C-alpha cells in the first residue's frame, strides 16, 4: 500500500484503509504498526508491505557498491544503532553531524537522514515505528538470496503477482509499466524484468476488449452483475493513491476524464485543488472533493466533471452520509 506524508486532513494510507478495514480510524496504521507484521519499504512505490513481500525483495546488496566514504559512515552508524537498539534521526544527527545534502526535490535535507534512508532501502535498517510521523530505525538482517536462476525467477514472478493482485484489472501498457517499476523493489534484478513481463503475459488471465489487452490474476473470477441489477447507491471519497484510481491510464478508460494529483504542482497550475480526492458515485468517478479542518469542523469543496452534481436526491443524501463517515474516521 502506497504511503504519502501529506495530511489533507489524514494521510493517503489512512484514506485507503478506511474503505477496507472495519471501524478504521485515522492514524490506526501508525499506532498499531509494530504489532501488524508489516514493514515500510519500497515496492513499486514507497509504502507498507507484508514481511513475506519484503523477504522477496531482499537482500538488495546495494551497500557493496557504495563509495568508500559512504561505507565508512554507514559502518559507524550501524555500530551506533546497535548500541542503542532504536534511534531517532535527530539523535543520530546530533552524534555525527553529517551536514546537509540536496534532496530529490532540489531542497536541502540532513545528510544523516539521507544516509539513514539509503541504509533502510539497502536493507541494513528497518523502521520499527514512527513518532509524530518521523521514522525510528533499528538494525535489520536478511537471509541469503535465491540459490539459483530458477529460484530467482520464482521470486520475481511472485512480486509481479503481488502487483497484479493489487492493481488489476490492468491494460497491457499498465502491466508493462508496473513490472518496470519493480526495478525499485529489486534493483539487483532489474535486468531480468523484461523476461518477467513475458512470463506474466503467458501466466495471467487475460482478454482483449475493444482492441486492448487486459490482465488479472489467473485464479480470479470477476463476478458478473445480473441484468437489471443497478450499482449500489453510495458515495465514496477515495485516496489519490487508492488502487481503484492509481492507474491513471485505466482511470481515463473507465471514466472518461483525467485525474491528476496536484499537491506537488505549483499553485497557478492546479486545476482541481491541492489534495483532490476522487469522488465515486455508484460505479463511476464523477468528480473530486477537497477537505480541510477549520476550528474542529470538516470543510468540503466539490467539483464535478459535468460542472454540477447529479440532480438525484439520493446523491445528496449519500454525499452527506460519506461526510459523516469522514468525520467519524477523523474523530471530529
């Protein structure tokens, strides 16, 4: 499940889970993280994976290719973490004072934080919990990698199956793109992903619809809606990274308009808002909503592809019901 640090008002991972976990409340994932048997790691995106999935991605073996200076700093940091058990980045920075570096976004970040993140990605550290959103790190060890080519291919295929089970049904181009993104999960095997894609196309269930090849898990049998059985009358505000909307290509195919996440877009270029949540009505995404909290009250602003909301009275009732659920979820 993809994670994002922005609160608008909750984090994306909480928004995703509230539709899938009964009685889920904002922040439950962070509060219960250490007891859930999951890990923070990079898969096709950064987020949360089961320990079984994490085991398929490691050891990445990246540290062996680091420059001598980084290796030396990493060894000293590992010893520091070993002595203390679990560390806050501020504690590490106070001890080593590694200085500042330019981050991915072009800004300045603590070099200590940068090194901790690299060691986490390399499998030397793990996130044991968060404190006010900040990662707390401890040592991490992994077993040996696959013994031979067949075992390695089996691990890669298992990772592809996790991707497909999460995001299917997938048009062929999206399947190709997601398998390519596994280079972040297994950079040590990135040269083998093209062959993994070919195996997936042969292994997965698939069908051609209107000239487009679609793929889904081989053991999945999508139910057919009975003729005359209408979609459920319900409104759902979805997270920007919810698996239902994550694949923007499929989103446009299904619902006929382009949704873009604009939190990192300069204000003058935003079209739908800072943290627009796709608005699902029955079985169609018909617009978006931006939420905020002011003086303890939930504020909402909606936009619609058709420029106005459905005239159906049921929609107005269900939209208010969804906002009530959101208030409960946020503890308002």
